[in-house]
C-alpha cells in the first residue's frame, strides 16, 4: 500500500521550496488547466476524480471527491466516472495483449 498521510495534502504547495521555478510553473499550468473552458469546472473535477482512481493517488482522490461534492457532483456521478476510468484502464491493459499475441504468433510461425 502506498504511504499516505491526509495531512500531507496541505503541504502540496511546498513543492516549490526545493525547485521554485519548476514548482511555480507547474501550479500556473495546473491552475490554467482547471479554469472554465470548453469543459466546465464540474466536468473537469469528474475527469480528475476518475484519473485519480486509475493512478491510485489517495491525495487526488480525497481532493477531487471534496471538490466534486462542492460542485454538486452526486455520488452516483462519481462512481460512474470511476467506472469509466476503470474500463479505460482495463481496456488499455487488454489491448496491449495484442503485442504479446503478435510476438507469440511470429515465433510460432
């Protein structure tokens, strides 16, 4: 299991301490990504929650669960988004098996 302390999420902003320029650029980018655009902030929050699960990031899961709730996302919408992420993750794993099958077929041929 991944090391996890919920209090560490509050320290996320501290990543600029050891690399101010890159940390600042990351937060500028991160902030820009989550601005309203073609997708609403609510939609982006759901996407982030699904990705957080596929990446198995407990900090992101906590953060985007709370963010989604604050944006009016329902528990049913959250779970559906997680299932979408899981389906894509498992599909990507399975479609990669084509490479294995190609290799075996080539060696058998």
